């Protein structure tokens, strides 16, 4: 009997599940005290960045209702035929949020790059393949 060939599902390039690691990550991967300190420094830096971003957001966008409450005459001011509160909350807040998000992501990536460089410099003698 002539059987059709077995079908093979191709989902992407083959993935290697070897033990290759980046230089200097041995202590982090092994869960040592030094690895915990290194990871704690990265997490702390990212937490400070998140708090700074949240603070900027709270002060800028979060204070708008207070400004409108303290200065009710702003509701009557129109710019290009649109009331200023609508313009601020309905239009201008979105570019601000995008810019703030862009800034946050760039800073987080800088933190991660600096961390990777620190780990690579701190443990230069470790072999890359982990053996």
C-alpha cells in the first residue's frame, strides 16, 4: 500500500534550548545573594522610574479638574471655537500621554542597558555557554 507522507507542521525557525546565557548572568540565574542584589538594584531603579512617571501624570493631568474648579471662568474661554477644558481633556492630553509613555519606555530601556553592562563588567570571567 502506498501511504501519503506524514504531514509536518512548520511553525517557525527551530528553537535551541541550550544552556547559552549572556555573560555575567550566572549569579542571577542561580539565585545567589549577589544575583538578588543585582536584580534588586534593577527593580528599584525601574520602580523609581515608574513613580516619577506616575507623579508627572498625576501632577499634569490629575490637577486639571482642580484647575477647572479653582478657575471656573476657563469653561467660558474658547480657542478655535472649542472650550478650553474640552480642548485640554479631549485633544491635548493624548499627545501628552503618548510623549510620557515614550519617555518612560526609553528610560526603562536605558536602565536595562546599563544593568546589562554592569552585570557584564562585574563578572567578566564567566563563560558564555555556562559550562
